[in-house]
C-alpha cells in the first residue's frame, strides 16, 4: 500500500460517517515534537488523543510534555500520567510524594486518568515490587474510590518468552524473557488478586491484555471483572491472532463492544505515512471485511508486511462508534479537563528537582523544567 493509497483509505473511512474518533493510547515525545503530533492527528483524522505518559525520573521526562500539549491544545488531549517511583528505587535517598499524593496532584492538575507500565516484565526488572505488595495498597484503594481510569500494560506477547519466535525488533530492545524473569501467569495472577481486593477499579488493559490468542479466556476475564476494558493498541500479534478466525473475532467484538477501547500506540515522531499505516491497520481491521497486510510504510515495531495476513472484522456501525469513541468517553469524560497551570508547574518543578537529586542531570536541563518555564509565561492556546 502506497502513501497515496493510505490517504485514499482514510477518505473512505471518513465516508463511513462514524463521528469523531478518540484514541486512548498515544505517546508524546519531547516538546519539540509538538508539531509532529499535531500532524499525526491531522493525517489520521483522530479528533482527540489520550497521552499515556510514563515517567523517567532520572531524566525528568515523560509527563511534562503531555501537560504542555494539554495547555497548548486543551480540546484535543487527555493526559494519563505514570507514577514516579524514585523514592522506592533509590532506597529512600530521594524523596518524592507517596503514590496517593501523586494521584491527588494529577487530579488537581486536570489529568483524566493514570498510566501504568507496572506489569510489563521489563518494568518488573527495574522495580521488583509485585502490584499486590503493600507498597501499592493505599494507591489502589484511593484510585478505586476516585473512579479514575487506568491504562495498564500487563505482560507482553507470549512469543517474547520463546527465543525461536520472538520478533527481531523486540529482541533488539531486550524484550525477550527467560526462566529467570517473571512469568506471564504470575503477572496475570497478581492482577487477579488486585481486582479481587479492589473490584471497582476502572482499568483499560493495554494491547488487549495479551489475550488475543485465547478469546474464550478473554471473555471469561471480562465477564469476571465488569469494570475493566481492553484497548486495541497493537501488539501486531493481536490482529494476526484474531484473524485466524475472523468470525469468532467478530462475534467477540460485537458481544463486548462496550468493553473495547480504540488505541493505536501512535507516537509523535512518526512520519505521516507511518502514522496513517499504524492507525489505518486498526481502523481498517475493525471497519471492513478486507484481507490485507501491514503496509511497507509502517513503523518497524509493526514488523514487515510478510509477517502475516489480517482479516477485517467489518463491525456494525453501532459497535464501531462505541469502540472508537463512546467507551473511552464513558471512562474519561466526553471532553478533556482543563489544565490547572499552577498545579502543572508545581508537578514539573518537582520532577526536575527529583531528576537532579538522582544525579544524572541538572534540573534546568530537564524537559520538566523547560515546560514549567513555558507554563509560567502562559504557553497556552496554540
């Protein structure tokens, strides 16, 4: 599929008249990529995006730029911040607000939810604290009480534990796991325990909770936990797995149309063609009955076109509208919340101080400090 045909596909999509599309899973790079993300939004036709914002405490990055985008473009961006675990990982050498205090600061700032990577095996390697540990107890209880949605990445594709099947791009990022690493079923069991203890948590499990190869198990999980959803950010294996039996896949998506949230894993550094390819494969898979491959323009995280064939589900319009917008809006609100600049500045300045205390940078060189200064002079209304 050429760049021209990608554009033609998006014209066809607009003709379906599905209304505004909300993407529940997007990544923002540095502030310098502001125009890049706006261009990604333009060429994909996605009206609003949730910026899932994993923090890197040592660099002072990951959240501030998302707050900046909310300030500059308040009608377009939701923000789901990740937690800062610097106090835990530094053994108490660095002081940060506890997890409950962090959540309250995010809410005061105008954020709509939370992002968790705690559950991805690589994150477990860095912070070896199970989500069932007492470290998280007050956090889970508080988030449940507030009713905040969490976009939560738990596990990885099953082939990441198999050196013969792991994709090259994943191996290059050290996303391959062995017997010494936490295992898939251990991570699933920990989530089950969290949901047993906090059954009203509103969780959007990223990447279909990596259950796309076992739709009966996915159905049992959704039935057992009525407040959780799956998002569709690829994991390209999700499309390949469900394409093995598109009739079964379509029946699942129709039955659970209220429990699936559209997501793409778009990021701000993508070219126009890469952005259209990434968003387009998910939208085409949902909306049409066509058989196709990942286009060669796709970013390398989706793998080469010869990896597999995708069979479209051709979902009915009502299911599409729920998946593409209504389900996310039910959880996060029909429009993004307004940013509180003073609270955003305070969060950014605290992030910058923490990064400096960790000894890897000075506060003035962090993205967080840069955003704080821009917010002080009123960098809003772009």
